[in-house]
C-alpha cells in the first residue's frame, strides 16, 4: 500500500474508533445531567445514586473519547498536510473555535464534577454536569460545521492558491451543517437511550435494585422514543439536501444510475458498478426517490452515469450502509415505542427485557454506518468538488505511516478491550447500596 | 499587524501551556520517586486530578492556533515532525486513560501497568516537546517547498537533546514544588527536598542551554536587537533564583510562582527570539516559515481574534476558580474520605 492508502486506513481506524465513544458522551452526559437535576429538585436519594452509577459509566467512556479525539486534531497535520495548508484558513479556524469555546469548558468541568461532590453545593454540582453536557454538544457543533464544510464547501473564495474565508456566517449557518449536527446528535442520544435501557433491563431480569432500574428505565424510555421519532423524521431532510449538495452521494446511497424524473425507490437492489447498473433490484416504491429528494414524485434525480467514473464514490458499501442504517432506525422506533408504552409495567415484559441488552451495540453500528455513508460517499473528494483526497496527503514515507498505523491498531485494541471490560464490569456491578439499606 | 498579534498569541498559548501542564507532567515523571505507598500515590494523582485535563487543552489550543492562524506552519510542522508527534500523541493517550483506569481494578499488577503509562506518558511529552522546540530554535532542514529533509535522528543533536533535558528538569522541579504546596508533613518535606536538589541540575542545564543558544541559534541576536525584550530572559533567570530562595524558606507557593515565571520567561524569550519565524529553515533562511508567509487571510485572523478575545478571558476566569476551589491540602485522611 502507498502513503495515501495507509493514511486513509489510519484515518478510518482513528475515526471509527473515536466515534465508538463520542455518541455515548454526548447522550449520557445529558441523561446524567437530567438525573442530577431530578435529584436536586426532589431530594430523592435514588436519583443521586442514579447520577453516580450512570455517571461512573459515563466517565469510563468519556476518558477514551477525549484521548482519541487528540488523534484527529493531530492527523490533519501529520497525514493530510496538503489539505491543511489548502483549507486551514476555514477548517483550522473551526477546530480552534471548538477548542476555545467548548473543549476547555468540557475538560475543566468534568474534573470539577468528579472531584466536587463534597466541595460544591448541590446546585453548583449539578451545574457542572450541565456545563459538561452542553460543552460536549457545542463541541460537536463546531466539529460538524467543519465536516459539513468538507461535504459542502461554502462562504469561501479561491485566492493565493488556497480556499480563503469570505463569509463566516454562511459557513456556520449553512443548512447542511445544521442538518448534519442534529442528525448526529439524534444518533448519539439514541445510543445513550439504548445503553440505559439495556443495562436497566439486565438488572430488572435479575430482580436487582428493581426500583432504581425502573426509574432509570422510565427516564430512558421517554428519551429513546422522542429521539427515534426525531431521527427518522429528520433523516428525510438530509436526503433532500444531499440531492442538491452532493448528488453523487445520494445516487450511490440509492444505487441510482440514470438521471430521470419520477424515480422509484428500490427497497432491494445489488449494485454492479462495473456494468453501471443494478444486478438485481425490486420492491420498487413508485416515485419514491423523487419524492424523498425533491418533495415531489415528479422531481428530477441525478444518476451516477451523469458523472465521470473517476468522480463517483464506491457504490456498493455506501448503498449497503444506507440500507442497514435506515433499517436499524425503524427497529429503534419499534423498540422505543414498546419501551415507552410498557414503561410502567416493564418488569412483566420478560422477553423484551431479555432482548434489550443485546440491542445496545445496534445504535453504535448505526452511527458508524452513518459516518461510512458521509465519508465514503464523499469520495473521491476530500472537499466535495474542490480537492481530491489523493491530492491532500502529506509528503511522508510509507515507513512512517505504516509504523504509526500498526501502533494505532495495538494501542486502540488495548484501549478498546480495557474500556469495554470496565464498562461491562461496572454496569453489571450495579449502583452502590442505598443509604437506608446500608443502615 | 494581525500577523504579529497572532504570533504573540501563538507564543503566549505555548508559554501558558508549559506553565500549567508543566507541573502535572513533572509530577507524573517524579511519580515513582516521590510516592512510597498506595496512599501517597493517590495523593499525587489527586494533586493533578482536577487540573491536568483542563491544562492539556492549552496544548490543543496552541495546536489549534497554529492551524487557524498559520495553516502552512501547522501543515509543515506536523508532517515534518511526524514521528515525534506520533510518539507525543501515544504518550498523551496512554497518560490520559491511566488517570481514569488506575483505580478501577483492585490489583497490584493492574495499577502498576497504568502507573507505568502515567510515568512514561508524562516524561515523554516533556522530553519530546523540549527536543522539538530546541530544534525549532536552531532551525529545521526545510526546503523552499516546505519539505522536511531529515528524520527523528536529525532532531537528536546535542542542542536538541539539551533542550529535551531542560524541559524534563524544569517540569520536574515545577511538579515537585506543586506537590509541596498541596501536601504536609513527610511527603511535603520530601517533595521540597526533591525540588531543591533537582534545582542544582536545573540551574546547570539552564545556564548551559542559554550559553549554547548563543552559538546554535539566532535567538540572542534577535532579542539584543530590541533590548526591551531582554526583560524576558531576565525574568527567567530571576525566576530561577527566586525559586531557590523561596524553597529554602519553605515558601512553596511563592517558589511555585517563581518557577512559573521561569517557564513563562524562558518560553517567551525563545518565541521573541524567533520572530518573525515560526519555523526557521537551517538550509536556506529564505525558506523559513514566518508569521507573514504562513498566515491565514486577514478576515480569518480578524474573526479569530474576536473569538479568542471573547472566550479566553472566560476560560482563564473559570480555570482560576477551579484552582482556588481545589487548593486545599491533601492528606491520607482526605484521600480516605473522598473519591
């Protein structure tokens, strides 16, 4: 493999791995903040124990999310230096804003929250976790604005052989960025919802701390249903903007080859990129794709054949990832609905409770599939329509990248193993005994 | 104009980073030498606990400032120094999780493993950053296209290595003083003794480094051209001397602030001596990466200046609040009660 292929693989490893931890951070920080607020307002000790129990799992997850985020900031310079020099005027600024406006807040107050149980008033302590939750979500905003700019560059001029900022407000308020941000948050919140539902179910089956986990379950059931509905409704808005901003990505997601009007949506297909057609396709919804992309069954949708072969993304993985992600979203909705409807009599739902822990990995999978569509679907561009990935890589040697790639595999395998082991261990251990029971 | 302002912000971000993270990197390096038993280890960890994460964001900010204000410098520095930066990254990763993982399993081997990561992950960044900055001071083998003609071993020259040793020792003293401010009794006495005995090494290495800087770099010439800047190396030397005087009196907070003055003075002296270069070239002065030929567009520099002026005072405000909130003395008693 050459430097380009190795660097892409390294970026994929670093990003997939980082995003195993980020969604839970974004979602669970909010849930823990809600739990602690319930404690402060009601004085109910169970909510304090919930805050501590879920907070401990939150911290174990948080640590790896933070340190693997360092890698991403380093990598733009180490492996993608031509990209960094070409677009740093805009992209670098967004990352710097993220550090000063959000990352400082998050990193400072996570420690305040952890060390401050005895030192701060109840209200101040709950404020600390809210600051962490809000800061990590603001942090996501700036990162996703930066990513959205790579997907749909706007507000810039080409000058001095690079992309220079022309309209800052256009960059941070573009529709693509806002949609990407809320879509990512929705996925993150679902991840946290399934995490809490699944672990609560595990304990409820075993009749351990039933009252504690029923309360946790109720909070998470409402939360999960809200965001499952939100994610599906909002996902449709993304299709529309992709049709305008990234037609090749939308066409790859749908394995759509010929430009036309009144385009059906094939629920089943197997794209054959070599012959520029689908080897199999079926279960067509008439006008479905046109409707999704243009809000009219008669709307025109560009097909892949309109673009040179060298400017098309790899169709099969993007297509399959999209099918799988959407399928999972509907499963999440069904589970969320059932959990919500049965939340008051959940202890009687034995079969449902037994299944729930096994569903915890699914939102993780959906998140990674989403990023596969976003990043692989953008290829061969690193900045859509502006710079190709192959022109962006650093002038470094295969030996350097090969060595660091092996190191990433080893270190990340170790971190992943330890972190998931600890999450399992403390999730199964359950909360500390209630003060009354301790007496 | 904006380029110069951003050059100053760039230098100050690095200086503040070294002043703050310096003490926890140093204390991490001294971990096996200062903590006798598990209780003392936990005291050391808790002396860094509420601060290290927020301190490290100053490194992210210094990197972010480079990327945003001088994207070409960021691109050349990070790709040219690929291997040392990867080592720095892995060190920081293992160090970061070590804080979280070390007390999560009741096993000696488990804790020993993560303590090793904590120590190596504290020592290596100090060494690597010292080597990197000394090499930047004397110039990197960069051609006009910004290509780095060298490898890791190019950086391991005498001046670079002396810079690495200097950073390690300065941070170690800084960390030992920090521990002395936060503890009492025997542990405090040992931390203080550690600081004063390392101070001799620190003074010798610092003087040697300043002398070698005269021959290996153009820092002194640049600073002497604007004599008002001499206040920076003087601040460093004054800090170094005051540190020893205060330490002898057992005035640990004052000694720690003197050590901070030393770090700020030394780093800002180096940065001022570089101006306008960010990455001087040792191959051809004309190939140097400067604040002017690497800068972002005026619009970006203006907007980012607004962002920094708006947020950094807030950041400094809440970080000072955190330092004041968690300034109490750590004892075996307080460790047993908490966390």
